[in-house]
């Protein structure tokens, strides 16, 4: 009897030890599934949530070994996914619409930027753009072939303004900041993530930066999110769910503790200044956290808004051979329990 009691106690102790292991520890003995994830650009502070998901162990807890690769733009991200170089990627809805219109088979499973990052920057001593009506008669520094002027033109048309009254001055991206600060052009277009750097540079010049974010003035257009090929989604639904869940935990962590997330990212990308990354994460938070997200969780999206984004592209940007709205996204990949910001 004593020996039997001893065996029972040993079994109970073993069960207690197993239950005390951290989440995911039991899966560590199993081979991790390798995933290559493509960013939409080179690694910048805005991408800290993805690196935090690696550093904090969220991907590993889901049985995933994730490698992050850079890109030279969203079109290249989609090409990498279609070629199989990456299984999942980070791209925007406008690029997704254009890709599907041209035959690509890629869908979005989670939206990270609920608001589009298109912004017009000016100085209080210059154009001082704060209202939509000021876009008529404005000269805007932009690059040849840039997609943003098309969005701005559509935005103007949507609000009853004449886009022909917006003058585009060809200024390459690396020269735009200096062109604005030196007064060569009264305004420039950039993604809003450029705000911290431009703000500091303007202050050094004794001026105040004006940031006109189109999304804050009526532009309804979903932007970046997680995408995968139709084929990969069909064959690996559970892997995608695990990837999305871990990614959103990385986003949750970065938004709550941007300093630590920036430090996590710097371990993988030493060239990044954590302090600058923290400032960029703050800008991204404004794009990611909306009342809808606060209610439904990070990554969530409204199919009606997805259709609205498609309609904008078709009506104002002139997309032909447009896909159906339901071809842009796939449901059922977000966590059953929402990851709240």
C-alpha cells in the first residue's frame, strides 16, 4: 500500500510540474514550422510589433519559427508571396486591389492599419494646410510614379474639389524633407510615419509642422494588413491562424510597451534608434486603434468597409477588371478571443 501511495504521489507531482510549465513549453520539443514573413518595406520603427512577437516568444508559443524579410514596396511583397519566397506578408488594400485586378491570388486575413497613412505635410510659415479646401491651388512635392497623388486626387473629387487644381512637383523621396524645409515646395506627401522626423526638423528651423492626414478628414480606405495566397490559406489554415494570433499579441505588446518593443526590434535591426522607433510606434497606434478595433480587437475589419475601399479604388483611382470585394479578404483567421489593444 505504501508503495502504491508513493507511485500516486509521484504521478501527482509530475502532473503538477507539467501544469506549471509556461504556455507553449510542451510544444517546444516538437519541430517548429518555419515561416517567412515579408514586410512592405525595409525594417523601420513602424514594424516593431513583428519583431516583438519574435523576441517575446509569441510565435514560438504557437509552434512557429518566423523569419522576417524586407521588401522594396507592397507590389514586391505580393510578388514574394506568389513566388513562394514568403508565406505571409504585410501589404495595403489599394495594392491588393490592383494585384487582384491583374490576376494575383492573394487575400488579406487581418487589417493592422485601419486608417490609411497618406499625409500632406506643410509648415505654419508656408502653405499651413489644415483644411480640405486648401488642396485646390496647392503645389505638392511628390515623386514621379507615386501612387499617393492618385489617392489625393480621388479624395479631392470625393469632396467636390477639382484635382486638376493640385499641382504636382516632381521631388524624389530623399529630397522631399529638405525641399519643404528650404521652401522649395510649400507641401510634400509622405506616409504619416514620417511625422516625428519632420516635426523635429521643422522645430530646428523655427517652424511648426502641419500634418494633414487624409483619414482624419474623411478618407475611408483600409491600409496595411496580413496577406497570404489563396492556395496557402486553403492548405494551411491552422498555421495562418496561429501566425495571426501571435502577430496580434506582438501588436498588443508594442502598443502597450513601445519602449520594450523598440528595444526588441533593435536586437534584430541594430541600425534603428529605439527612441525614434518609439515615436513611430506612437504614430502607428493612431492608425491601428479605432473605436471599431477597441470593440472588436486588433486585426479586425468590417466587410462593408472593405467594399467601400474597393469602391474608392474603382471610382476614383480608375481600377479596371476590379475583383469582387469578397476576393480581397478571407474570414475565420482572427482569434476567437479578440486581442484588444
